[in-house]
């Protein structure tokens, strides 16, 4: 990789961003994750934290230990290094209760896409989704790989509150929203799985580079699965 393949930008006086492009693309995301893993292995002394995103890596550092120019040189060398083995993530199967009170937008999505609700569920559940990043709120999992037939612009009026565990779609993406919060995405269902659980090890269940598929479960199974997840069980099935 050459310097022309990426650029380094300041983010305030204690962070910088290593940007590999401007698209949602698995090749770019592989570069981000490879650099993130290389930094974790090398452990440059001034670096405090790294945050991988779709196509860039945010690097927070101690400005008393290193200045921007020094950090930029260090990260340029790392970013230009030949990549190690390809990033191979795990595969998860996540249970979802679709529709009804669990997915209040399912019927509207079916109408907007000229599909039946059963077809929407089938298309959504059988997708092979790449985890591009975790962000916005703890455990919010951004997923690429949504079937084009389900691609809808986000809601004109975002909701101020949506429930924890919401499984949603927006644009060409899908998402798992772990915590209750605002959302402009279309809500198809909910999962009892906690992608973020502060009392569990690991705190974050699913990581960037992993893959996710969904499986529909009946509403009558929700309470038991939810109790298990609250107790710290993953509920989501690790299949590879």
C-alpha cells in the first residue's frame, strides 16, 4: 500500500483519522481492521484508543507523549505495511421476533417494497451481513449486505425513542440497536441478544469483521430468551 491509498487528517488536538476511501466497501473495511489489529499488536506508546469505522480508523493519542506530526509518521508507516493474513471474523446467528409490537414497521416496509411480510422476513433473515462497525450507542451494530429489494430511505421523521434490541433497516444497511434510543431506521423486529452487556465478559458480543445472519423466532419465546440474555448468556449462536 502507498501513501496515495490513504490520508491522515487531524481530529482535534488529541486524535487523528486514517482514511482509506469514501465508500461502504469490504476491501476498504478490511484495511481499516488490519490497521486496527496491527496497532493493537505493536502498541505504540502514545496511542490511547482506536475506533474502526466503515472506511477509516480513528486514533486517539496522548498529545503530551507525541505530537500530530510524529503520530502521522508512525501511522503512515503502519498503514503502508503489507497486510498480514486477511481479517477473518466469526459468524453469528441472531434470533429475531419479527413484526407486531416487536417490529412496528414491518407491514409498512412490505407495502413500500411491494412484498408480503413473509417475503420481507425471509429476505432479511437469510442475508449474510458483514459487521462494518460498532457505534452511535454502545453495541449498535452496523451491517452491510442488505438485499437490494429491502433498501429504503430512512424515515422522514425519526422516532425519539425505540426499544432495546431493535433490528432495523435504513438505506442499504441493516442494524442491531442494543440500547433504547432514537432512530430514523425502519423497525422490523427485536432480538433478545445483548450486543452490549456491561456485566458480561466480553462486554461486546459482536465485533467489526464478524458476520451475522438472523433467524425468526416466535413471540412466545421472547421472555425466556430475554431472561437468559439479561443473565449474561449470548443467546445469539456462534456458528463459525
